[in-house]
C-alpha cells in the first residue's frame, strides 16, 4: 500500500505536469490571437493541431491527477476536492500541503486566463467569419447574383471600408 506521503508527492508531480501543459496552452492561445489578427489560415491550421494534441495530453494528466486525489481522499477520509485534501493534509501536519495549495492556485489562474484568451479568440474568429460572409455577399452582388444577401439577412450592418477585414480590436 502506498503511503500518504508518496501519494502527496505523486499528486504534486502530476499537478505540476498538468500545470505545465496549461501554461503551454496559454502560450498557444496568445499565438492564436496573433494568427487570427493576421488572418493566417495556414498557421492557424497548424496551431489547432498542436492544441488538439495538448488537449489529449491534458485529459490524460487530469485523469491521472483525479485518480491520485481519489486515492488520497480515501486515505485521509475526506472529500476528493483540492480544498478538502489540502485541509486534511494540514491537519495531519504534512508539509507539502502548502506547496499543493500554491500549485493549485497557479493552475486555477492559468485556467481562468486561458478561458479569457479563448473568449477573445472566439470573438476574433466570429469577426473574421462575418467578414467572409460580407465579402461573399459583396462578390455575389458584383457578379449579379441575389445570393449575396446572407450578410444583410443576418442583421449586420455593412462595413464602410471594404478594403480590409473589420476587426474591432486588433491590439486586444
């Protein structure tokens, strides 16, 4: 049977590994923002593949971490969530409780930051799609087709300057 100390060390190791992967994901989210602003579809395709690989790695690490948390919770006779585990570790005088709390706080920060950047990237993607729809409508009108009315039908106003994609915030 594995001791509580060994479980805690393994949990810290797995949490650190997961934390590193989320930090990498955060870097990719920033790269994606720059790629979206530049409308570089080739680079975007490559980046999405990288993200997909990272997501699979994250899912595996998260499953491993949850399994360790479950084993540790059984040993400590507490709930499986991080807060309950850290509190139970403190009560038993296990020094690594503070380290685990700090890693979890940093992991939470990275997750929140990733959510915020992904929201911005989603907004930029939506704007790019609106530009494509507008452009298709404009080209449809140029060649005399009535099929170019999907942009107006969506309730969007036609941009005044049609020479460049319309991005609300290129510096965000």
